[in-house]
C-alpha cells in the first residue's frame, strides 16, 4: 500500500512526465523537418511548393445548400477577388441571400476556391477548394423579463411558446468566415509528410518533380458564439464578414490540431457554447500567452487534485471539531452548492462547471463529518442521527455562535436589500433564476464575511494548528491561478470578482498563522499532541 507522501510524489512525477511529453509534442508540431535532399542539392523524394512559381491567383467564394457540388449550377457567388495577393490581408463585408431551405432550419455551405486568374474554378485543373458550413445548430438563449412588470395575455402565450421550444436547437448564422493560405516556400519530405497538413494538400506532377498546390485553410476557431445570429423564416439576407490573412506552417499545424481537439470535445458531448470557451483561449491570445496558459492550466489541474486529495484526507481522519467553525463549514457547503446551481443556470463552460460540481459534493460530505451525522436504515426509511460534542468542542461552538450573532446583524439586511433591488431593476428568465442569482450575489458579495467566524474562533483560541494547511496552500496557489484565468475564460462577472475576494481571505489566514505560532503541546487537527509519546503497537 502506497503511503500518502509516495502517492503524492507519484502524481507529481506523472505530471512532470506529462508536461515534458506535451512540450516535445508541441515542438514536433511547430517545427517541421524539411526535405534532406534539398540540402544535398538534389530533388528526389521532395514535394515542392507551387506558390514558388508565383502564379496569378483568384479567390472566389460561393454559397450553396448542398455539401457536394460538381458544377456551377445552384451556386451563388458572394465574393470574387480577381487580383488576389496571398501576402496582403483584407476584410470584406458582403450580404448573402438566404435560400428558403436554409430559412426552414436548413444548412448553407460556403465553397472557397483558389484558382488561376481569368479561369473559372470548374475549368481549372490546378484549383484548390475547401467547404465550410455557414450555419450551425444551437439552442437559443431564453428571453429575460421583468418578473414584477405586468404582461398581456399575448405576451404570456408568446413566452410559453418560446419556453416550449427552448430545448430544440435552431439554425444560427455564422457571420464571420476567416481564410488562410500557407505562404512559406517550404519543401516537404515526400516520405514523411505530416499527417495533419497532408489532408489539406493537393499534389500535381510538373515534369519530374512533385509540387503541392496552395494550402487553403478555414479558421473555424474564429467562429465564436457571440457572432452567431438566429435565422428565422422572414430572413432573406444576412451579413457575412470574410477576412483573409497569411499563415505560417507552424501556426497552421498548431491550428489544425486545436480544431481537431475542439471537434473531439463536441463529439464527447460538449455543446457549441462549451467549445466556444476553448476557442476563446486560442483565438483571443497570442502564441506566447497561449503557451503560458497551457502551463498555468496544467499546474491548476495538479493543484486542484492535490487540494482535493489533502482536503479529503484531512476530513477523513478528523475526529474532533475543536477549533473548527461548524457554521463556516455549513456556509461553505451552502455557498458551493449555490454557486454550482448558478453556473448551471447560466450555462457556464464545463471547464468551470465540472470542478464546481466536484467541490459541491466534497463540501456536502464535509458537513456530514462536521455534524457527526450517521444514516441508519429502518427498512426502507432512512434515519439520521447526530453525534455529541465534548466540552472543548462545545466551547468552540460557543465562539462560533457568538461570531454568527454579530455577523447576522450586517449580513441579512444586505442580502435581502440586494435581492429586492435586483427584482425591481434586473431582468431574469424565471423566478428560479432570480432566486439563484439573489443567493449567489449574496455569496459572491458578502460570502467572505462568513469566513469571519473561523477567524474569530482562531482569535479566541489563539491557534491555527487545527486548520488543514496543506489543502489551504494548494487552494491558495489555485486562487492566484484563478486570477489569471479570470481574464481568459468567459464567466459571470460576479464569479470573476470572487476570485480576487479569495486572495484577501487567504492573506488574513496567513497573518493569523504568523501571529499564532504552532504550540506543540496543543492538540492538533487529528486530536493528537506532538509531545505525546506514540503508543506501541500490540502484536
């Protein structure tokens, strides 16, 4: 059986191997080995860039309702750039006619052709093209209303119709189309073509050498949820912004891998909105900040695991509630569950929702330990029994109750006032949404006040030895990491501000740890004293 320290070392070792392997893989993606025959002055086995011949090219974008087309029929030309310069970026805004089939919850595709100037793409044997859907299916966001304002019967009927259709995904318009062409005159080794780029390559024979035509790429990561527009039956035209920029080989390969990763997430059940959070990390940051984000996320995952492990280990061995604020434990459980329900109601990213759900389950288990609850079954009916507290625990409970008494004079009026103000001035989807938002705003705005009972107990007992400092340390690291993620991942503003609130709470705990040094004669969190001689094991 592995000890706790060896298990932690094993986890850290696996984490280090994972980071090193990921760095090696990233290096293999960004750096592509060129054809060795070029360095020797030969051309055997090499695949040469057709763009090195500097051909005159033309960019054409068509729309159609079919995913496969073999001729010019049933297509609509929306953009034609006759003198296309692959080195110059541009952005064009066009209006696209929406066919009846698309208006009836159908799909519309964009066909992007890169071909020789003056020749139709259908007649050009050296053209390259790529297909990209201009529509996607997503559940529309429910309408928010003022819960106290009177609505007419017509408005209520319309609202009910909309509510009934909320679970059905409808067609949304992607208002942006981002195109890239790989512009490097890179010579590939024909015997070891990168699999990621190979599927975007079209090869032709020119004499005795093999050339690859221009690599055309559609940046799907730039398709964000905020740019989507609902398509209704009365829509005849929709705006489309077509932008182009050149791309390097290293970034192209990285973007292909990122798009594949997002697609895999969607296959595992991530919604369009969940995948959008991942896209935002890659699109809205530069490559250097992206690398920093990767390392930050990796360490966040490690500290999350270690914090959960040490927190569970601490409470699993906990035999006494001396020095521990029961009210603080109950409040943490309540606030964690409320935050989880709020994030669920706001349809927040799974990147934030899953850790919040795990934390809520752990906090419920800690309440069971703190209250010394035991569940016994009498037939099919459960019976809950509570344990008894000793004199020292009752003294702690007395300090805890005293702190909560003074705190309630300030906290309850603020929470009730905030809930009343939001009911009058803020729109919500439902009464449940208002209730959850009122609770969570109280948690976020004044939740740190509920940490005061534990600080008060520490002050009265002049000790912090009873606190789970290992778990606190890992959570503190994660709190500072959350400060970084607060600017990267999309989340409600109140949840973002709560990340900075936790910094202040932990600094106060650090001050108390410095103020009250550990007394080794005092009973620790496991009900043991450092000065006690260990009992000999009986054989």
